[in-house]
C-alpha cells in the first residue's frame, strides 16, 4: 500500500506554506488509494513546543485533513535512532567530531547554497583506524562517514537530480554534541519504519534529499518516491515561515484557506460551490495530480 505523510515541526502555528505542503501530500496519498500519516518532528527539543503541536493538529482537522493511525512524535522514538546509529557503527560508518561551528568558520570553511558550512573532514579517521569505539561523547558530535557520495534520483516535479554529498555538505552530523539527533537521521529512520513510500514536501528540502538517499543506502532502506513542491513565498521573495510571522490560518475560514492552497497547487475552485472542507477535498482529489 502507498503511504504518504506530513511532518511539521511544532515551533510555530500552521501557516499557508504548511497547509499547501500538507494538502499536496494528503491528496497524493489519497489519489493513490493510500494512507496519510502525521508525524510531529520535535527531535529538536529546543525549538519544539507542545502547545504548537496541539494547534497544528487542530488546524489540520479544521481543514478536513484527517490522518490515518496515531500521531507519531520523534521525541518518543529515541530508541530507534540509537539502533540506527548502532547499525552504522558496526559498519564503521561513524566517527566522533569535535569541531564546533565557530571553529569551522574560523578555519575558513566554505558555505553551501543553504548557508551550511561544508565539512572538510578535520576529524575524519583514516580508513586503517576506523575502530574508534563509541561514536559520540559529551563534547563530540557523531558524523556519518561517507564513502561513496554520489547520488541520483528522479523527483516527480523537479526531474532528474544528481550530485556528490561530500562536495555539497561533507560528512553529515547524525547526533549533535548536545545529544540531540539531527533531522537527517530522524527523517530517514522514521520514513522507513512507518512504511512511507511517497514523500511530498517543500522544495527547500530538495537539496537535502541526496544525503537522505546515502543514509538509506547505508542502512539498507528503500528509497521512497520524492516530490518537492514550490514554496509559498513572502512578497520579499523569502520563504513563508513561522520565523517570519506568517499569518496564522486560524484567522480565516477553512474554505478560504483551502481555496488559496489549491490555487497554489494549480487547482481552481469556486468557493461558493462548497459548504464544507470535505466537499472541497473530494472535488480536489479528482483534479490534482503531481504528474
């Protein structure tokens, strides 16, 4: 069975950009006769707030976007991330890194297009001394040792993609020095364990997908189908986000919000023809397709 998911970070209220992503994923999963899951990506406990989680879930329901099964929270899945790290450690694919961001900047590390510092491998072990014991300590991050860094995949919207992760980002941090697991590890493990086959998300994540594919390869996971939809932007051209005080959807009606979100997905509706969100979604199922 096909399975999609929406995985918001509870660091603010749901906004139009989030609704467009949720709606695209929902319609894609339902159009393929599949399930649609909701996962709360609160692995970063510094940013996540339970009050925002409740509001996000309430807004999804208000817009008729009802999910299958129970809501999964990354903060409750630590054991699975530890198991994945243990698997990589057995394969000698982890090493401790003591480089802070400040240290990397002071040593002249370049930034990539996403504003990340490209890690040049200062703490990278030689192939002959990979038996280094535990991959992380109280003052060390845990990095993924990338051996074969090339990737290729076809995005349903963006087309053929390829690249080299070492050039784009370097060896990935999977667990920070403070013990917090990173997005890269959590999203790959969760998508696999939840049986997600179709990942529909914003185009800002497209540059990270090659990294996720390398992790999937190392862990023996299948690669889902990917589709990265265009972002909803501010008038300034910046990404609409919680950090830029995006307008809360609660201020407007579900029908109005769905009409605007569908328009961004290329589906035009006359709001006067509908009285409930489920009617809008039923109509949209017959109109929307990624390809």
